[in-house]
């Protein structure tokens, strides 16, 4: 993502408390048209959670499950999509990412069960030894909080099922 694109996004969005609260009401999201992906990105629902997915290039058998950051109150920012586009293009991997509910309207009590439902559905149709679970900033914390919750028994068996990658901050991988 170029700095011009990010500056334009910040100016258009006018990050305010009021705009953040409006965003938390949105359970539907549209990927910015400026972001170009190497392969099509599809949208589907898992219960009440919107899921975005892109297939791999056929050469890689890896899938990246990505939980976005944003202080638990910001929707996907353009640089999250830029990250997914770049990593998908460079590695050929598939990716999947949930649009989880945000604060202040929602809390972990609504959000965690929705993401656990998504994970359990995903796990049924994927070889988890070929899945990398990645989260940036609070997305990484989100993953850890899920693993520490009482729902851990439904989340994973911990037998080399996946790799957790935490990235504190991500701005550009170009």
C-alpha cells in the first residue's frame, strides 16, 4: 500500500469516536477497490460472521488464517488487505479471514464464540498442519485469548495442528 493511499484513507475516514462506533455496527464489509489480489477473494457467511477467502495458486498447499488488528474497534484497514495480497502473491498460499464483531457495541462474549464457530467449521475441511494462524497487533492477542479461553477444548488439540505467528505492527511488506 502506498503512503498516498493510506493518507487518503485516513482523511476520508476521519477517525473519530463517532465513526468508530458507526463501524462497529457494520457486520458487512467491502474490500477497498484499490487493493489488487493475485486471485479472486470471495465472501461467505459462517453463522453471523462474514468470512473473506482466496484460493492458493496450486503450487502452495499452505493456508493463512488471519485475524486483523485494530484495537478491537476498527474494521479492516487497507494495509491489512495489502498484507494479505502481498503474502498471497509472494507465497502462493490461500488465505481466510473473519470479520469479527467490534467494540464498543460487541464484547468478547459475542465475538469469541463466532470466531470459534468459524475455526471449528474451517478445521473440518482443512489439514491443520498446513494452516498458519496469524494475527497482527490485537489480532495476535485475539488468537491467544481464544486459546486461553474455556473453549480451548473445541479450538484445537495442540498436536502440531498449527503455527501461531504474531506481528506487533505491520505497515508494508514491499
